[in-house]
C-alpha cells in the first residue's frame, strides 16, 4: 500500500481537488489518502473559537455562517451532478450544524479541539463523496478510530498499528481509502491533534504503522531544494536524501517538511517521496536510508535565533558548571540549538524566547550575560559532511566577508552549522550557493 498525503492548498479549490483525484488514480496499487482541511478553514475555525472565548457568541456564529457560505460555492463547483451536489450539501449542513452546536454549548473549552477537527472531517467527507460521484470505489476511514496519543502526548505507534491492521484487513484492496490528517484521540479518548507536522505526521505514522511501500507527501514545490528558492535564484530540487539529511534540513528551516515527520518512517525504513501537485511529472525528492558521503546536498537557514553568552573566569572550569547552566534551560523547557565553549565562556542559541528574561535572571549568578537577538543559523547538510575533506575551506572561503558568530562542526556528521546576524542571511545563502554548488 502507498500512503498519499495532500495539504490544504492542494484541496483548497474544487479544481485542485479534481487534480488530487487524478494524482491518486495515477498511483499504482492500493492507496490510503490523507487530506488536510481546505486551506484557510483551520485558521477560520480557530478565529471562531477565539470569538467565543471572548464572549462574542454572535460574532462566532456570524463567522461560522460566512465560512458555510464559502463551502456552498465549493460544493457547487466540486460536483457535476445534482445527486453529487445534494450529497455535498448534506455533508456541509451536517458538520456546520455541529460547529454551531459546539459554539453554543456552555462548557466550550473541552470542545475546542473537536471544533477545529471539523476542517479535516469536512474536506475528507467532500472528497469521499466526489469519488462516489465519479464511480471510484472508496472507503471513508475516520482517523479518530485509529490515531491515538500516549499519556505523554506522543503518538502511540503500537496501538495505531494494531487498530489500523484490523481495520484494513476488512477493506477491499481495490478501494481508495480516505482519511484525515492532523486529528487524533488522546490517551483519555478525547479529540486532539498532532500539532507538530500535522497531516504530514499522520501520513508517516500511518506509513510506519502498516509498513507501507512508500509515503508520498504532495505539496506545491518540486521536492526539497538545495537552497531557499524564495531568496536564491537557480536552486535545484534534490533527487535523493537520507533520513538523517532530511531531518537536519527540516529542523534547520526547510519548510516543506516538519522534522518530526521523518522519525516514524526512519524507524520502520519506509521511503518518503516529496512531490508537486502543480507539476506531477516532476521527480521530486525521495528520502530513504541510503547514504551518499561524497556530496553536499543542501543549505538551510533557521531564523528567530537568540544567542546567549555566559562569561565567567571563576566558574567555567568548575565541576558541574555546565550541568547547572543546562538545568536553567530545562526548567523553562527551552531547547538549545547550538553550543560552543572556551576557557572563560559558554555560548549557546535558542529559538524560543518566551522565557528569555527569566532565563537571563537565573544565569546571572554564574557570570556576565550577553544576549544577541535577530540571529540566523545557516546549516550545510550532507551525509558525513563534517568528515569531508576541504568542505570547511569551501564554506569559509565563501563567507570571507560575512561575520560568523558561532560554528558547530563535528557535533553531527550530517551538518555544519554557522550562526550569523540575520542581516547577512540573504548574502550568506547566495555566496554559499555559488561557492558550494557553483550556481
């Protein structure tokens, strides 16, 4: 079986949903289709939730009715027959009535995630009815019947696998199976969501659970590029990546995929293919366990970084000093991206500044604190890139006119990370593109 996932823009218009059908039917063998909510729907449902939370029930209902009106037009264009249009209308009537009921109920806080979940349920229901209209054998599968979280909020892959295998055993292998991304149940059985990575995460979890032949994630770009195409001209899609390379690129700024999405597929060695709904013929990017130690694959950048330096001539070499520093960040649940040390100082970076002031106050007893905001981490990625001869020379020759604040070299064999002021980001990406890829 092949798992095929489409995001919100891919199903954002009736004609795009028609194209999704064409792509699905071109995929050989049995396929399980994972859909996001129609683009804009989740944001609007959150806005409806906010209106209610602020005590503006009429405002919430008004927004609900406006969203419903958009779906009325969507239904009229999606279906070709009167029967199909009636079934589509029945879908939106049913679920928007549920949304209004949730908005009006007194204990709304417990239903918030259930309300937001309606976006995925509506999009998959409309697509399922569209397949029925054009006589494609299809099965509607609710993600709430198999996608579960553990007590710690992490997906319960063993339970997901157990439930999915039982369900799929009773489904004709000629049918297209349609289910929702993003939504799930928590350990208490309540409606919840996967948060990080959303529908992509659903797709790779399903792929891992059933050991799928492949997971295809369809977006609006020809796979991962070797640099940021929004900033740099002449970028190229990468034909193949290892799981480790893809994870590094996703973590350090490649927006096409969330880093958590790689893990389930990597654990079960299920290939992940990134494809473009606007250009289905393009090869895209294939992510597997295969490695190529002779190539630098890509450059990624992560913005919104804050650098913190703790300088102390008294304590830096003292036993337990680093542990005490790390405990401050652990207390405020703030992850560290990069770290470098010297005889008198420790420099590190964070990408979540929510508790920055509190962290600084708790670090002051350990030394002088310096903070640099508006920093960017530039990451050069490739299998064993940190072991590659001459790569450091090529990188730093390219960056000879750009101040580098920190360097992480050797912490991972798959990346070399550099911290620079964000004002130099565009120039850095361009000169690296020329220096490393001759583009």
